[in-house]
C-alpha cells in the first residue's frame, strides 16, 4: 500500500519538469558552448584577422 494520498497535480508537474530538463540538456549538448569557449573562439578569430591585416599590402 502507499504511504498516503498522491497529489496528481504535483506528479504531473514533476514529470513535465523532468521532460523539460531532458530536452534542455539535449539542446545544450547539441548547440551549447560555455562563455569561456565563445570568448576563446572570438579571441582566436580576432588574432587571425589581425595577423592577416598586418600582412596586407597597401593599395597605391
């Protein structure tokens, strides 16, 4: 037997939260990057752009 009455609204909401968390985790794995990763990629791109600009010939 169960310990007591079960609040069906609470169970439904817990199930919905679990499904939403699973979907969020899936999206984070598929699309997400940490802030540090984004900043590192931006710094690398800036450095590469700067190096390319330094080797550019002046148009006369």
